[in-house]
């Protein structure tokens, strides 16, 4: 009886050991929390699949992906090389989100009149198309910098927005309060894929591609200093803070995406 129980314990122990082993070297930078940006690195030449999506891998083995605000199920990462398959399952940890109430907005910006529906639909498609770009740029592997110096954070990722007393979509970025005209720096090297001076909700808006589906957005700008297709360097002045679009005062709203998955910019910025 005792020997049989010991054998069962030994088998269970071995299963636990081998289930945690991987065939290839794999590293992850970032916490597996809702909203997080994850930078992965594996063996050069390997192919990577996140859940059911094939993702690009750099010649050095880097790849990237993100975790949505409300994701509850685990993430499955498949590494394939030399006809061998390695499967890694990561638990996603839940976050608690704040509730933010904003009053004093023009009513047409909270509940748009029907005559602007087509405009909003058209502008949303521009944003979606820019976020879906999958280039082989590798800037996403570098460290991001803050877009403003000494700015005050007034809005955080994931918070449920109550606008003029009406529940709306959660906030998917970080708001920085700053004086109108404050210079904005590019957080990372990239290519401008969308440059729009006056969108209904976000006003002056920029989107930059950093490679492999990773993009950043800058919203409510007063002035824009780049053109579509222009390559920018990290720290380059790309525009100035404004109060355009749906806004109660001068501020910058920045966002981070992995294709259509909205991520928390705080997971790549140093806001302390």
C-alpha cells in the first residue's frame, strides 16, 4: 500500500516537472496581467503562435503580444522549430479598474447627433486600419520614453467612464494634463501611419507603427509636426498639447495597441 502510494506521488512529481519544462529557451518581459504589453524572446528561427494567431519573430528571436482589458482565460504560446512544438500556458491575472466621472462635456460629444454618425464611422475605420498594420519594423523591442516632461496623470487605463452622468466605454489610454502648446515627444522610433488634424472624438490624432502590430496613438493635439509616412526618432517633437475633439481642457491622451487589442501604456512607461 505504502509503495503504491509512493509510486503515484513520484509519477505526479515527474509530471509536474516535465509540464514546466520547455524545449526552447523562452523569456517574457512584462506581467501577465489584463492590459499588459508582453515582449517575448525565443530561439532565432523559431515560429510563434499566440493562441490561434501566428506572430512575426525578428531574426534575433523577439516577438510581441498583448493582453486585453477584460481577458479572463489563459494565454497559450506555441513555439515551433525544427518540426518540434513547445506549448506554454500562462495564467492571466485580473485587475480592478476605477470609475471616473467627467462632467461639463458638450452634449453632442457624449451623445452625437445622427448627422455625424457617418463621419464617426469613417474616422473609426481610419483608426482600425492603422492599428491592423503588421510591418517587420523592430522598434517595439526598445524601451519607451514618456511623451511629456513632468506631466500630471489625470486619467488611467481601464477606468469606467461616466460622461455627463452617462456610462460610456472604458478609457483605454493614459491622460496627461499639461498646458496648451506643450511639446510632445515620440515615445519610440516609428512610422506615422495616420495623421489627422480634426477627428470628432479625438481631435488632432497621430498613430505610429513600431512593428509586429504594436502601435501608439496621441490624441487631442493642437499642432501636428509630422506627415503620414514620415519616420520619426524617439524623443522627436511630433506635436503640441491641445484640447481638440471630446475634451474638457488641455491634455494628452496616449494609447498602446497590439493590433486591435487595447493595452495599458503604463506597462511600457515610467510614470513614477
